[in-house]
C-alpha cells in the first residue's frame, strides 16, 4: 500500500441466492462508478424473510479503493 | 414497520453443507411454530470439526417476527 | 433482586412520533402478555425513512421480567 | 430490498432542542442532496455543554439510500 | 450438534453466595420448564450492594437448548 | 481543545419524563460541583418498569470537563 | 432509582483467593470513603501469574453510588 | 469437554471460490500439523478485489484443538 | 457545533515513517477535495511488513467536515 | 515489563467444579510447556449442561508469557 | 499487585505535537494531584483539524493508581 | 494473498521511547523466529508508569505470517 491513500465506502448488496452473491452484487455496482477497488470487509449479514424463506440476503460491506493522484 | 411491535428470538441452525444452509435450517424450524417472520441477522458463524473437516456449520441468528394484534 | 430469577426478552417497538414513544409502545405490548416487567435497556435506535422524513422510529430493547415461582 | 444495492453514509446532526431533533436535522440536510433515503441507525449521542446546560445535541447516524440504476 | 436446531434464551440468575451460584440458580430455574439444555455463556456479572456488601450477585447468561422434533 | 487536559466522569441521570430529561438531570447535578463542563456522551439508556410503564428513565453518560490550571 | 443521580467509579480489586474475593475487596475499600453504594458491574477479570500459579486475581469493576442531595 | 484443556489458534484461509471455501482451506492446512481439531469460529470475512471482482476471499477463524495429555 | 450538520468519511492513510504520519497523510489528501475539515478519530492502526520491518503504517481514520449551506 | 517482549496464547480450561478452577486448570496445563507465564485475562465464561446441571465450566483465557532472549 | 486496590480515572490529554505527547500531557497533569500512578491504557485517539492540519491531538486514556491505605 | 494460508500470532512489544517503537520491537523479536511476516494490527496501547512518567509503552499487536507449503 506504500505511498497511497484509500477511501472506504459502505454498501449493502442484496441477493435472493446467497450471502456471497450479495457481496458480489455490492462490488459489481460499486465498480460501475469507482475505480481501483482494492479490498472489502463484511460488516453484517442480514436478510428479509417472506413466507418462512429467505427472500433476500442483505450483506453490508466496507469497500476500500485507492485514491488516484 | 409502521404501528407494529416485533419480537426477536435467537436460534442456532446447523448444517453439514454450508453456512447459508445452516441459516436456512434455523429459519425453516422457526417457521414451523412462529408466524410473520420478517428478518434475520447473523450473530456468529461457528462449526464442529471431525477428522480435520467441518462436520457441522453452526450459525447463530436473531429472527424478528411481527407481533399479531 | 434477592432470590429471584429474571427472563430477558428482546422486542422492537415502533412509533411515528419519537424514539421514547417507540420504547413505550414496545413495553405496552409486552405488558399485555408478560407480568412483573422490571427493567429495559435500549439496544439500537433505527428508523424507516419516507420522502426524506422519519416515517417510523424503530427501537430495539431488552426487557427483564421476574420469573414467578 | 430485493435486487437493490444501497449506499450508507454517516452524518452528524445537531440541535439545541432534543436528540430526536438532531436526527431529523441530519436527515433533512441529507435529503437535500440524496434521493431514495431508506433507513437510518443511531451510532452515538453526544452533546456540547455551556454553562452547565446542553447547548447542542450531536447525534451521529448512518443513513442508507437506494442506489438508482 | 449435527442436524439439530437450538434455541437461545437469556436469563438473569441471582445469589447472595457467589457468581457461580447465580449461574447455577439461573440454570436450575430454566431446567424446570425447558428440556435438553445444552450450554450456557455468561453475558455480564453485576450485583446489588447494601451497606457496603454484595447483597446479591446478578449474572446474565444465555442458555442454548435443543429444539425437539 | 488546544493545550488543555480534560477529566471524564461517568454519571447516571434519572427522570420519569424522558430519556433526554434524564441526561439533563445528570448534567444539572454535575454542574453543581464541577466547573467547565464541556461535552457528554450517552453510554446506555435503561429504565425501571412498574405496572407495565416506564417509572424511570436511567441514562448513563460520560461528561468531560476542562482541568483548571 | 426515581429522582436520583448516581456516580460511577471504576476500581480494580485484587485477591490471592478468588475472582469473587477480588470483587469484594474492591467494594470493601470503596465503602470506606463512599456512601450509598448501590450496584457494581464486572469489566474484566485478569490476574498475575508466578511460578505457573495465580498469584493475584485482578478484577476491574464499575461501582454506582447515589449522589446525596 | 470434561477434563480437557484446549488451545486456540488464529488462521486466515483464502479462496477464489467462496467464503465457506476459505474456511475449509484454513482448516485443511491446520489439520496437516495439528491434531484433535474440535471447533472453529469465524472472526472476519474480508477479500481482495481485482478489476472489480473478488480475487480472493480471506476469512479469519479461530480453531480450538484438544491438548493431548 | 450549533446549527450545523457534519459529514463523516473514512480514509486510510499510509506512511513508511510513523503512525502519526499516516494520519497526517490521510488528512492532507482529504483536504485537497473537502473543505471545513473539523475532527478525526482513529479507527485502526495496521501495517504492511517486508523483510521483518514495517514497510508501511496504514491508519484508518474517520474525518468529520462541516456541511456548507 | 521494561525491555521485554511477550507472547500471548489463548487457552480454554475446563472444570466440573467452578469457573475459577477452569482458569487454574488452563494455567496449570500451559505451565507444563511454557515458561515465564506473567498474566492472564478471561475472554469468555461458558459451560456444558447435562440433565439441567453444569457438567463442565469452560473458561477461555489469554495468557501472556515473557519471551526469553 | 498483591493485596492492593486501584482506582481508575479517565483523562483526555491534548498536544499539537503528537499522539504520544498527548498521552504524556495527560499523565503529567494527573501526577500533579494523584500519587502512585501505575498504568495507563489508550481508549481513543482523536484530534481537532484546522485549515487541513492537525491542530490538536486528543487522546483519551484510563490511568490506574494504587489506593493508599 | 491468493492461494495462501496465514497464521496470526499475538505479541506485546515494549519500549521506553514511543508507542511506534514498541510495535517495532515486537516485530523485530517475531522476525527472529518466524518467516514471511506479512502484516500487523494494533490491539491495545498501554503502558507502565513510574514517578509520574511513562516508563514503558506496551503495545499488543497481532502479526500475520504466510504459512510455507
């Protein structure tokens, strides 16, 4: 990471499929507007229930991206 | 959520398959006796090991369900 | 508290008015089915937003009540 | 929340009136520049004291808003 | 734990004798109404003071018990 | 805050009225014996229940005050 | 607790005997200079080791005492 | 667990596939040098991003193993 | 802080020199694009190691800045 | 502690007798293979239940020991 | 620490120079009125910003001092 | 980090000079017996006081190192 500054942003990704998929969806959306994505860290794993099933996994992550000079 | 009161209960689901599956098993069991399940949040992800393998994923979740009036 | 055992239950109260009001609604609902309510502690203060306003305060509390012998 | 991605931003609202009012001021300011505000969660409740009185309530909240596609 | 689902309940036991005794009292009371108690975990150790002595140890624990099928 | 040292003290204020009022009562009492009160931060919001109502809000705060030279 | 204000002080009690004894020693010392001690809460349980044995249990507690008017 | 002593070690497993897979890789590596692995608990779920994708899931776990006498 | 609203942003500064220097680098970079920076708080102090030395201090901070009206 | 470096290891001691005894068993076992044990800190107090009784106290501690030069 | 009781007090030291210096200033001020200072622990590292620079490091510490008999 | 497994060890470094120096001393000692040190993270910053001065900075860190295949 030498010499760099990184910004950290918090995003909630959702997916009807899996918790990992919710993470990937958050990152895919972030990569549309931010460059130099470097790492992520899961903050919480939640979900919405309907009729006794997981309708949506909701995973909050922090994403770090390198500040361009 | 307007005008409602929700109860929160803590459950540990287990599965030999995956962490997501342990969550689903906890919710499936809860839905047999509780109605109006609304959301869940993962509290911890643990597991039991046997012979160097994950014999059981054990995921503790909180489940929120709407109090019927 | 001498000689007693207490149960702790987690409840989410909601209110369009205020955070304190959401706490009171949770306790009012709990007191309909539980006796000997003794104390509460706020766990989190959240809310739902609509059109840039707080549509609902959602306050999660733990309530302790004395186990009757 | 199905199929959506949410951004989370952290804001400190202040008010000489009350802690709830500080939350509302933070949300009112956020709604001037952000759309689709969906939820908030209180992070900390602090305040500035002058002459032995609360001159300002300072409430830090996280606000979640839906990412428009 | 293979194939099982566990419920977790929170209880405060009290005892004028010791912190361990407060834990045991909580478990003894829980075992009167719940079956298949499996584990506990201490959440907090508090107490009530009278005349400069510990009148009551108050220990909050979580108890996990197996859900019978 | 340049050049100063601050002490931090922990106080529990109570009020039958509201959580904000409990904070104000704690600060009012502190200001009777301490000078140069500068800030506070809420640590926990609890309360005592009687007959299914909040008999007393109990709010624990930390108060910072400037050390006089 | 109605109408009262409480101060909270942090103390470390030690004992070669047991963790409970370290708590009691902290309270006994506090009661020599403070009146109206009301409750305590354990913050951490540590100890000093010598020759592979516990030479001293060191238990940090918070003590709440009623502010006299 | 009667009569036993357990050691706890912290390991970071990685995987390009999934978070569960990163856990399994950590355990597989640990089982090459440690015997009597008994349980694990997830500490954090992070990952490295490249070109807007998850190049590596990095899951930190604690592993408990029975001390042989 | 009277009457103001503040935004909070999270940044990771790095430096081969010292942990304080990493903080300063994060703030220097933030001040290039943000005005009215008011305070910061350290979230974590980490670093990258090479050949048994600290190649880079990586300090994550939150920065609060006043929202201009 | 001047001039020294300490290692910290995490151990779970068990005992059918008491929580303090579980701590002592962990330390006794550690002292068989490690020298210069200096301090410990309790991380969690759990236990296994059988027939409504505490079959085993399980206390997780961190132990610090001086690195010999 | 055998046989002693310790008080813990919380102090915020400030310095325009460095985070370590803020710690030292807090301790220097504490040592003017308290005797037998034994240890400190950093609670938070914050600072005030002016014109894009750290005008003041503000470090909150807990200080433990031996209670004289 | 692709394809690797990392071990994490906890060490306390000390220094009469500075908090950063205590970190460096911990890493220097660790590098004498461990290879492939990759990162560290500060867990706590404490110190021993003598005559009102910091006699020793004591910084606890976690160090991650790559497991050699």
